[in-house]
């Protein structure tokens, strides 16, 4: 098996507890959909963004740094650190947006007539 594919599978396997937690929260949001549809929708959007972030950036961290750093013109250590810094900033920014959407849904005003 390819070394990069093995690394990707290992990185995704490390995320299994997070994936299962997100899946459980998604199921709970769907179950509560009838009572609070708008809140459940926003929560589901936040959870989907979080799950996408875990999966997408596992792939990005597996292949993208080597594509960029492996170039003969960009092989120095400072450039390598900057590549990982930028990837970390993008990953954490994406996660922060997902978390903000999730928290907005959780603390969103609910219509008490349907409860």
C-alpha cells in the first residue's frame, strides 16, 4: 500500500471518536427536527462543516505539503514552516467558522409554542 494512503488512513482512524460524536449529534438534531426545525438545520450545518473539516484537512495535510515543499525552488526550512503555518491557519479558521455556526444554532432563540 502506498505510504501516503497509509498515512491518510491512520489520520482518519484517529478521528473516529470525533466522527462518531458528530454522527450522534447529527442523529439527535434530526430527531429534534420536528420540535425546532430552524435550530436543527443550523446545528446540522455546523456539524457537517466540522465533519468536512476533519476529513478534508486529513487529506490536505497528507498530500499538499509535499507538493509545495517538494519543489526544488522552495526546499528550505523557513518555507516549510510557513507552509504548515498557513495550512494550520486555514484549518483552524474553517473549524472556527463551523464551531460558530454550531454554537449559533445551539443558542438560537426557540419558538416555545412547538415545544
